[in-house]
C-alpha cells in the first residue's frame, strides 16, 4: 500500500512501505537530537517486527524534488478487532514546512478509508507543543492524560512528562470531509 498527495508547491509527498534496507535511515532519524525529546526510540528488532508483522504498517515518507527520504511513520492496530488504529509514530526531518500536516491527512485517509478504522488515536508528550497543535488542528480530540508516564532527561533536569491521549472517530472524520477540511493542504 502506498499513498500520495500533491504538495502546494513542488512534488508529491509519498508514503511507501519501509524496507529492511531503510532501517539504518529510520534509526538515524529517530536518534537525531531534534527528535529524541519527543519520542521513545526503538531498537532495530522492534522496527524489523513492525515492518514484518501485519498488525503494523511501517512507511518511509519521501518528499522533495528528488523524492528523497524525509522521515517515517508507523501505524499499529491495523488488524485490531475493535477497529481502533494507532498512529504510533511520525518523525520528519524537515520541520515547519507543512509536511507533517500532509502526512497526518494522508494517514487519516489510510486509517478510515483503507483500514476501515472506527477510531484513530495517538499519544503525544505534553511538552511537544508543535505536534499537539498539529493534531488538535487536524480534528483529534483530547481524551485524557497519562500523568507523568514518561521519564525525561536533559542536561539541565530530570523528571517526568505526561502523555496526552487524542483520538478521531470515523463520524468526526466524515463530518470534517463534508466541511472540506480533509482536502490536501
Ligand atoms: C511533529 C512533526 C511530525 C510535525 O511536522 P511538521 O512538518 O514540522 O509540521 P507542519 O509544518 O505541518 O506544522 C503543522 C502545525 O504545527 C504547528 N507548529 C509548527 N511549528 C510549531 C512550533 N514550533 N510550535 C508550536 N506549533 C507549531 C502549527 O499549528 C502548524 O500548522 P500551521 O503552520 O498551519 O499553523 C515534526 O515536527 C516532527 O517530526 N517532530 C519531531 C518528532 C515528533 O515530535 N513526532 C511526533 C510525536 S507524537
């Protein structure tokens, strides 16, 4: 499965299935200091599992004139009997250029149209104001907070952050579609 969206200025952003030969790239993006504070990186075995196990969808995000790799996304729960699909991870190297919004819209279409999800959900660290703003503006509703559930460690401080659980239901997605809010940005 792959999906494509036209960017407002430039070539399409494309999701294509991750190959085992992409995993060095995936791990390097995950461990980039600009991304690490916002995610809990996986080891190679976990990524290999997500590439191979049908309950996951692991994609490389390609963008730019030459279609080069910009990041990756992971969906989990693709075979969930409750039709509850999780946006497990999205990490992009180009920030603030609108690629995140395009990706999230593409993933919503994949979740609701292709995977027939009833609920599309995620969790995000409360310190991740950029991702929180993106998800809220894309219709995700806060369900609650898992208080102080992740450890954070910087040069300056040690402590805990809370995870914000957010979701979008199929009927909410359809209402957004009817309002024209789900077109390619
Ligand atoms: C989070 C991430 C996927 C967002 O992608 P992006 O391409 O940077 O985001 P976009 O350019 O599409 O911006 C989307 C919205 O985020 C918000 N935003 C962007 N930069 C922001 C910032 N510095 N602070 C607060 N909000 C910000 C804005 O609402 C923006 O929409 P607008 O410009 O139309 O108003 C990307 O920055 C990333 O990979 N970050 C590191 C890993 C990560 O945090 N992953 C998510 C874990 S849950």
